[in-house]
């Protein structure tokens, strides 16, 4: 534009201040429209954009970045330990699924971070869902024997049946399942810690 006062393409803050002082004195009217009036409209435009995004971030589901809805949880009550796990893994899963455009081979650090992400991702998607039926090594857990229906659903805590062979077998297997669950919990905690160490790499 011919009316625009030419300024330096690259300059320090001090050099820009010197240019402004010169332009204001040499071309006061042009400077007023170029810097003051145009600057006013820029601020107003930014304000309008802020208002627009205020509504978008609250009303458009895909832009409600402050809301985490783990797909692995159905509507119900969950304690904080469960919410922490599923929320963190949901964020990781969403990130891995939508970051294929990022070049992870740039540096050894990036490559290593991506490998760690994929390890945790695959654990969450493939191994963790099987925790109730398998050991950590993937081998199947023993199945509980069927207890006589006439004993009722409280049979396992009824001392009347504690010496029955089938009940002894049931409790033996229950101890195995309990030990397996403790091992899974320990591994889950380890995976969460490893994920926290990757936090700085989770950006677009």
C-alpha cells in the first residue's frame, strides 16, 4: 500500500521504538491511521475471536479440550484411582491415534519417546483388558469351580461350607486371582509413572 509508512523488516525492540518516533514526527496522519486506528481494529477483531472461541470451547464437543471422557468407562460411579488411570490412558490413546503426522525420527530422544509411547499404548489396548482372565505373562488364570446353587450367593463367607473340597478349591483359586490382581496393579502403577515421564512429549 502506498500510504503505508515503510519500516524495517527485521529490528530489535529499540530499533522499532526509534522507527516509531521518527514515523510519528515525519508522517503524523499516516502514522495515526497505520498504527493507532489499525491497531484498534486488530484488538476488536481479537476480542470477537475470543468471544467466538468462548462459545466453541463450551458447546462444540470436539473443541471442549477441558473435558476428558474416557471411552473405556461407561456411565457409573468410579473412585479417583480408576478415573486417574482411565483418564491418563485415554489422553495417551487419543494422542497416539492423532499424531501420525509428527516426525518422530528427528532425534534419538524423540524416537525413544515414541517407542515408549507405543509400548504403553499397546499394553493398555491389548494386555490390560485381559487382566481378569490372564496372568501378566499372558497365560490364562485358572477358572473358579462352580459352587452348588443351593448354597446361595453368600456361600464363600459361610463357615458351614469352608471344609467342603469344592470350597477349598474355590478359595485356593481366589488366592491365585488375588495375587495376579496385585501384580497387575503394580504393573499399572509402573505404566502410569512411565507415562508421566513422557508428558513433555505429548504436544502437537
